């Protein structure tokens, strides 16, 4: 379901750095920007291996907020074995 709010970012969480960077590149080619990739350690985890990679997407093609295409981004995340979350 697409969010009705026009604020925040869509966070695409993936287990592998390579997959996150590949997805970010694909999204940039499709007109999403910025698409930043960063590490997201689980709360309370001290082990560097217990890390997910997050692609932060704020703006979709044509300048629309990325949250307006949460369904499409969620489908892409699932193709890469990940999931989305809206940061408000």
C-alpha cells in the first residue's frame, strides 16, 4: 500500500553490500535520487558481521517523493531478498 504522506525516505534494507550498491545504481538510472548506501547495525549488536546495508531513497523519478512509490520499491527490495521501511 502506498503511503499518503509526502515526507520521509524509503529505506531498502538488504543483507549484502554488493546487492545494495547494485540496487542503488539501478534506482539512480531510473531517476531516483539521492540513493545513498550505508551500513545499519542492529540495535545492541556489537558484531560487525551482524550488519545490514540500507539504500536510502528520498526522491523518485520526476521529483516526486520516493514514498509515493513505496510499492514499487518494495517489489524491487523483495527481488534482492530485502524489505522496505518508511522513515518519517
